[in-house]
C-alpha cells in the first residue's frame, strides 16, 4: 500500500517564489488496485505522482510506501529503494531512450541496481516479449523504431526494474486510436499479473473501463474520490468543475434530458457494455 498522510508540497519553499502545489493530501493506493487520478492540467496530479517514488519529498506530512516513510528530511539513500518498487511511465517516455540497441536500453535499469549483465538481459527479453515488441527489433537502435514501438521499449525498461507499482502519466498521449487501445490492453494485462497501477489521464472512458478507484484533484486538493461507477453519477458536479464524463454516461444523461424524463436510468451507465445492456432492458420494458 501507498499512503499520503496530510501531505503538503510547495515549490521553492521559504523563498519569495514559493508556490503551494498540494494541500493536506490524504490518499491511499491499495496493493493490487488500479487507481486513477483525474483533474485539469495544473491541478497537482503530476506533483502527486512524483511523490510516489520520491522524486519529490513533502514539505509537510509523509508518504508511506510499504515499510518506507518519505518525509521532508529523508535522505536520498533512504528513498532510493522506493524507485525500484515504484516505476513511473512519464508522458512520451520514449524521450528517455538512449542506448545503442533496444536490448541494452531495457537492461540498463536492472544493471544500475546491481543486477548482473546476463541476468539483466534475460529480464529485458522477458519484458520486451511482454510489451509485444518482436525479437527482430531487439538488436536495432531504438531510434530506428516507430513512435509506438519506442514507447513499448521505454515501458519495458521500466518493467525490467520489476516494480510493484506502475504509475502511468497520460500513457497514450499522441497515439492513434488503435495504438491507444493496444496500450491500454497491455496495461490491463500487466495489472492482471499482480502489478498495482496508478493512471493519470484526461480520458474518462479509460477510467470507466479499467480503474477500480478514482481520485479527483483540483488546485492541489482532493475534491472527490470513490469507485468510478459512483463518481461518474455526479454529472452536475463534474461538469461544474469542467471535468469530462465517459461517453456512455454522456449519452445516457443527454437521452434522459432530451426525452423530458420519459427515458430514465436507475443508475447511469459508465461503459459501452453497460449502456447497451440498459438500453435493451428499457426497450424490453416498453
């Protein structure tokens, strides 16, 4: 489990340029969960995820990752083990590729944590297979690959660290619809193998289809949390905060409004499958 206990964070604290980014964050990410963070650009989501593996340290409160506690005064040698437990896939992770071959790039991380070259290469092969990159590309330069392939290499490099938690910051940004779906299905497979996932996204359909818990962030504060099926019932609240809702929920809500209330749903659907099921039930009841 990861826990935020009353976490505050300010950039450039105790200076005239101090800027408060997080306010009294109380947040739990349960082991094995698929948790989503949603909110506007600048709401504090990226600041939160940089606390998950110690890239940032709280200016007040504490972040607990398993048996490791990160506070303002924590030393880097105390935090370093967290970076193996929690892997972060930042936006456009392919920009972090650097080695001369795909296999060497993926093997670099484990070797940096003391794994032998032979063992690291075995792990690299396993993770490249997991992300669906054919073996014919492994000895090529990563910069010869397509954008989608490069992203798979970058993700394999993070998975090669054997993280217990994988954090995804807008992982499908810039991908076409087919590649985006393939990427989300890949993450679902990784989650099914036991990895805890944290997803930061503006795509509410992805939250509805994959996440089992969601936090809503605004101006550095948590303003709502719960299971997606409950949070997305709050259509008026989400719209008042300029946040989107899943397409199925939008359709059902618009249908109810357009019918003057003659068509209504006991509970708004949040996925396409739920929408189809409820529409069939409504038709059958007429």
